[in-house]
């Protein structure tokens, strides 16, 4: 039972704005993470939301507590509250209000910002309002002060750009530009799976929740677990994944289905259709290209001369069905269609109540909660043809080379793994932005004492934060994805794989040392690093990069000012 019942309203406000903050973390930060996978067409929007729901939730619950401790106790020392539990509750409520409101505004207007820096700036603002500038740890403070966190402006993008560039260059010159890239891609795939499996294991061990006790194990045990897991994943890939993709890419078996994956080595003996790989058969792999190749601008039939009779016959057919290949007009789209389930008589009649519930209410809520998963992200990113934005993006894409779909398809599988790794790491790292302050509010409200640095974050709070993050991505993440991914540079599965793995490694290393780096900065730096590997500065949309960096910078003074002013006004307000 809670002790401070007089502050029930503060706990209620804290719950509401912590939920809003976590929701916008999903809509803003997680959209940053999965924009790469969706932009490269490795995942659809629905698949990305499903993967995020699992990985973000698992990361938040299993490994989120350690980073939350840095946000909660590293920016403001506990002594600034002078053992006043009510003031401590109020401070973190104000921080959540300022951070969540700013995130909501930025997400609404597709302004990508760092949610980590938003909550950190808010906590610093309330600290100044309580005890002045001396109340905030501006220095390094053993890796927990503001200097450590804001060093991420340069450190996080630079490190992730380096990791991503090295990974992509190995993929590019080791596979993509070789004479037979599919063969080299299949041959090197076990090494890639080993790397991804090891990185995922690192994130679990070195960022593991205190309840797991993984850090107490001997070094030999943890090192063996890392290598063993990576090797096991590589072995499973050779047994199940390799024969599956060999049939799909090399043999061009268009009858292969996802459940054939589980046949494993039996797929080596599978008989493929006789017309596999011949003209007129459905494509055996998806088309990952964002732009058409120059030799595809003119159809093959254009080079074949046609007689005047064929031309007249074609003209006659087109005249008989003039609307066969036309899209519906705008007027037709706007004309109201007749209601298939009209309400006749008083609405309160049982049959009308059923119609309202079955055909009006349920479809409405279904549309509201699934709209974000049905948006065409690629159309929003590339811009409309003929517009200045569309022309600008076309010039960006012209300076980036596209590789065959078959070899890119290999890395679509690997990118799904790296996307899940990045999502898991994000759930562990950035869930602290919402649940860290909320954990303080809950503990103070429950115990009546000022929160100490040794109190663990309850699991239900991590569950609460992970759930809201997943909902945020599914319902509103498209608004941020529209200005990321292909809006920065041309994406493909091989590029996206390198970006996500480089960013994930950076986040894991930073979290191991208790540094709450921003996932936004890591994936942005990784995107720049891979884009520069094209060998042309024009292959990057530097205008968008400038806007992203601007958002990071202005977040600090704006959120800090809002939180500080709100705290100062409430704390020093006149009262009876």
C-alpha cells in the first residue's frame, strides 16, 4: 500500500506522462531503428511492428534496469532534494511532462530528435530549478554526469559510423562487387550469422538484468557462452537457412514456401520446377530496388518493329476500353458510397445497436489502430515525381549503386536478425528514458522516503514501458519513418544490415559502461558511414542530416527550460 496518499495526484500525472513519453519513444526512436529495415524492403511495416513488439518488450524487461539506474541517479544527486520525498516526486513528474510534451510535438511534425537527450535535459532543468546550477552534475562524474552524456553528440555517431562503414566495406568488397556475388554471399553467410549471434549474446550478458546474475559468472563462462551461441547460430544457419536460400536464389524455385525452411538438409534433395528461372514465371525473390536501372527505362518490346496492322489493332483495343489502365479519378474517390448497413429507425433498437457495434465501431477502431501499419513508407520517403523534393531525392539515388536482387536477398535475412538485435538493445537502453523517472515517482509514493540509488526498478514498470513503446511504433511510427531511411540515402538490405549491426554494437558497448547513448544518434551515424562508402558526397541528403542534428541541439535548451520553469513555478507558487 502507498504511504504518501496526499500525493496520489502526482503519481497519477506521472503515470499518464510516463505512458505518453514511452509511446513517443516508440513512435520516434523505435521508428528510427526500424526505418532502415522498412526502407530497404527487408521488412514490411506490419512485420516491423510485430518484431518490435517482441524484441522491444524483451529488451525492456530483461536488460532495461541497469541503464535506467544511470538516468535516475546520475544527473541530479539525491542530496539536492534534502530528503523531501514530495519535492522529489514533483521533480520527476515535471521532467516527464516536459519531455513527453516536446516528444509529442516533434513526432507530430516528423522532427526526429533524441529521446535520451530529451529526458536528460528535463531532469537537468528541474535540478537547476531546485538547487541552482550547482545541483546538476555537469562534469564527467564517473561516467554519469552531463558531460558524459552530451559527449554522445560526437562520440555516438562517429563510433557507429566507423563500425557500420567497416562492416559494409567488408560486405561490398568481399561479396557485392565480386564476379559471382551470390556464391560469395552464401559462402560467407555462416561468419555473418556467427557475428550477429555473438553480438546478441553480448547484449544479454553484459547488459543483463541484475536478477539474472550473468555478470557474476566467471569470465571463462561468459566468453564461452558468447562464442558458443554465435557458433550454434552459424551451425543452424548452415543446416536450415543455407539450403533454403540456395533453392530460392540459385535454383530459382518459385514454389518454395516459408514452412519448407524447417525441412533443413532435406531441401538439398528437393526437385525444382522445370520452368524455374525461365521467362514468364513469377519472380523468385522480391524486388529490392528503389530506382529502375537505365536499361529498363525502355521496354524490350520497343526495340521490335511492329507492323501498321498491329498498331491499328492495339489502338482499336485501347479505344474500346479507354479506362482499362486508368486510375480512378479524384471525383470518383470523393463520391460518397451508399451505406451497406444503414440504421433504420431509432438507434437504440437492438438490431441498430448491433449494426453500430459490428459495422461502425469495430471498423473505426481497427482503422485507428492499424492505420500506421498500412502507410506506404517508400512513397513518403522518395517524394512525388516531378516535385522539387522528388527531383532532389532522384539525384541522391543516382550516386548510389544498386546490386542484384539475388545477392541483396541474402542480406535481407541477415538484416532481420540485425533489426531484432538493434530493437532488443534499444528496448534495454531507451526504456530508461521513461521508466527511470517513473520508477522514482513510484518508489517515493509507495515508501514515503526519498529514493536511493540501490533500489531496483520493478519488473511491472519495465513491462509497462515496453508495451507503450511497441504501441507507439505501430500507431504513429510512420510519421518519423517518412523522413528517415531512403530520405537520407539509398537503402538496400546489404546497406541496412551494416547500418543496424554497426549501431547495435555501439549501443551495446555504451550500455556496458553505463553510458546512455542515443539510438537515434547511433543509427544516424551508421547511415552516414555507409552512405559515404558510395564514394560520393552527393549520395547523402545532407539537408536532412542537418535538420536531424539541429533537432538534437535545440532539444537541450527547450526541454530544459520547460521542465525548469514548470518546476520553479509550482515549487514557489503562492499558497495559503
